[in-house]
């Protein structure tokens, strides 16, 4: 299983040319093997980006999110109590973005790699990331 960061989901769906080569290859493999996942917080982030006009898909928000989940065979991983507690550990995280903390904690908890363009997440101790 591989976790997709919100940015990776958006890039894959709307601007695949923004994906790094290795990230694009892993996403393609993951789709075929049905081994891709996302944190449930990514769905909220996408909805907020659409609501605020920062993301403009060609479909209404619900349809867009549903199409993305289906097209990439994404398994939605919930925020569990353990993930919530891990994300609140300031010793692990130097940045304050709660969504990033939850996404990274989801990958850490499940011991799966994270596809992300976020440089701060790619330097997080113990987190295996895929990008370039």
C-alpha cells in the first residue's frame, strides 16, 4: 500500500505533468495493483480547495472526488485514535499544518510510503517518501 498526499492526488487528477517521474510511475503501478490509499483528511482538503476557488475541477465537488477515488482505486484510511495522538506529537513535527501531520502520521502508523511533493514531509524522520 502507498499513501498519496493531497497534492499528489490533485496533480495526478488534474495536472499529471507536475508529478515527478518516480511518483507518476508508482501511482501507475499502484492503480493497477489496487494498492493506493489516501487519508480521509485529504478529501476534506480537496473540498476546501474547491470551496475557496483554489481548485477548479470540471465537475461538481462530490462528483470530482468520487471520480478521483474510483479512477485511482483509492482506499480511504480513517483518522484513528492512534493516528490522532501521533499527529499531536510536537517532537515528531516541526511544522504546524494539521492536515500534513495527519497524513504523515497515517503513513507512519500504517508503515507505508507517502507520495508527496512537500519538502518538509520528505525530511520527516522515519517517514519513507516517494517523489523524484
